[in-house]
C-alpha cells in the first residue's frame, strides 16, 4: 500500500463510534490499534510519509484506541506518538476535532494543563466552537477554583446553540452541587429532555437529582425507568435505580433484580456488585453477600471493599457458630 492507499484506509476506519462499539462487544473484535502501529512503524522507518490529513487521522485513531486498550503503557504510547506526529492546528474542522479529542483524552488521563492548552487553541481559531467550549467547561468544573468559569462556558454554549443538550446537562450537574442551584438544575435537565426525549444523560442526571430529595423517590424511579425503556442496556440508569431501591423498605427484590441485570449486561461491573453486597448484608443474606464479594475479587483482586466485607461476614459467621459457654 502506498501513501494514498493508507490515507484512504485511515479515513475509512477512523470512526469514534466503531472504536466504542468494539470495546462493548467482546466477539469479533477488530484490533484497530495493530493496524495503527504498523502504519506508525513504517513512518518511523521512513518508508513513506503521510500528509497532514493522514497524520491527523492516525492521531485520532490512537486517541480512540483507548476504547480497546486502556492501559498505562497504551497511554504513554499515545502521548509520545501525538507529540511526535500531530500536525499544527489550523482553522479546518478536522484539526478542531483532533485537538478537541486530544484534550478529552488528556483530561481523562489527568493531563489537565495539556487539555486546557489544546481546547484554547481550538477556541482561538473559532470562538463559537460549542464542542470545545463545552469540553473546557467540563475540565474547569472539576477544578474547585474554576467552577464559575465552567458555568460561564456552559452558558455561552447555550447562548450560541439554543438547543444544545450537552451544555445544559453539564451546567445542570454543576449547579446541582449547590443548594441554591437545584431548582435551575432540574429545569435545565427537563429542557434537555424536551429537546430530545431519547437523550439519556439528562434523564440519568434528573433521576439522580430527584433521588436526593426526600419525597421525590417515585419521580426519580419513573425517570430512571424511562431511560431504561429508551435503552434497555443503559447501565447508569439501571445502577442508579437499583441503588435507589435499596433505600426503600420492602423493595429488596426489586433492587436485586435491577442490579443483577446490570451485571448481566456488564459481567465485570463492580459498582452494582458493591451495592448488592450492602443489600444482602442488610437483607440478612450473608451467603449471597459472600458470593458477590468473591465475584468482585475475581474482577479486582485488590478490591478493599470486598476484602473487608468478606472478613466481616466470616467473623459474624464464626460468632454465630460459636457455642455459648453459659448455655446448658
């Protein structure tokens, strides 16, 4: 394959949704990163050169490969490769995507300074880039001294794009952390749902907000179930509903059913198992709790919650089976 063939190949495989999909489906998984490595090796060996568009495609491929290989080694590799071959930003849409995705990866990886630098580069080229502005808001929202800046970013996006769901949802989640912001947060989530009744994040965020408010548990359950009807495999809404049901006396079986479905969808889910352990302990089903703890340790052998819970359950079992010396 020559340079043109390889660039055409990269253009066909660089699809973020495909990378995400292949992570979710364990069967017939296409290891795109192997192809990317082969192309990068040829560049390093100077057997061919890619254009700036080709290099941007290759960089995006590596950024999205985290959905298939999310290891410390892969993170180091991605960082080194992007620093080596990423083209300089220009005012094209492709470069805006590249630098925004690079920033998203950097934020998730913990490189906040790099994330902000790349987003600012995109915004300097286009001050109305709502994706970059929203991502900058998300970055600042996690920094205690920048929450006001984050709020300004989200409000600017909503002003630019009146029907922007992502910024509304993110702003709502930020405001929901403050007592005085709860009412506006609920309004923002409901506006987002009105814009797109099948959009899941505002449903989940609204359900979570309602679940925190005494007396509104039934409303929260209704919202979570609406999200589950939209996507029966949506883990976040199922998990949050299961956790909510565990707090309601007499709903133990309902909670168990919902949480077990989460594990059925994702066999390695630890969050749902953790809540199940707490449910079984409260429900006086220690043997079930022990089994779930053992399952957690199969997924994560160093899980401190599972280890501590197992020790607690075994100690309780010993006490229950120890004869009382005062008894006759």
